[in-house]
């Protein structure tokens, strides 16, 4: 899974670089575009919208998932690491 995530991140970075090259080829200057007040206002509006969406709808379910599901699997993972540190191998853990 980690390898897939790394390839996804590298792929995303490559797509962003290619996109910037294409925009530069067609004469777009990203720095000038982002410096325009209307673009700044739109980005601020979108950021505030995301914050409101998180605060009003997504924070509660995300915190519940984190506290109940992710924490459960994290505790299992730590327990497995502790067992491996005690000298128990994976085959011994499976027999238990």
C-alpha cells in the first residue's frame, strides 16, 4: 500500500510539473494570475467554504472514525510490534 501511495504522489507531482510547463508554453504566468485580487478573493472564499464544510459536517464523523476505528487498528498494530519485540514470530502469533 505504501508503494502505491508513493507512486501516486510522484505521479501527481509529475502531472503538476507538466501542467506548469504547458501553461508556461502558452504564455500563462502563474505568479501574475495568483497576484490578481479576484483570484485571491476566490481562493479565500473557497478556503472559508472548506473550513465551514469541515466544521459543520465532516469533523464529527472524522473524529468518531479516528477515535473508534483507526485507534483500534493502531492498538492492534502496536500490540503486534510488542509481540515481535518479545521474540514471538508471525507464525507463533497466528497459532494463538
